């Protein structure tokens, strides 16, 4: 993300802002700005993960994908078994 900052104004419920201020006063964040930026980053990351999870859910019902996945797995099974055996001998 960019390090350039843009000033903006938001309206928040008073109890939410008070909770943020207490967190800042308690040393959990350097400032309101840092607290909000961190919270927004976490929320955006969670939403990205949800979008990725939704895409994978679609793959679970995609018969073409499942067939291709099984084919690839079968083709790589001997190499995977060999790699497993090698790692077992080395440990």
C-alpha cells in the first residue's frame, strides 16, 4: 500500500471512538490514525481471504476442475511417493 496519506473525515458512534481512545491511551496503538489504518488493513485482508475462499468453494463443485485435478494427481503420484520415501530415509 502507498505511504502517501490523504486526510478524510468519518462519523463514528461515540462509544466506538471512546473505545479506540482507550486503546490508544492503553498503549495498544500509537494514535487513532494508526489504530484505524491497522483495523482497515485487517478488514480488507479478511475480505480478500473471503473472496479467495469463495472462489475455492466454486472449484469444489466444478466437475471439469475436479477431473483435471484427479488426472494431475494420478500423474504425479509416483514422483510424490518417491519424494516421500526419500524424505523418510533422510530423517
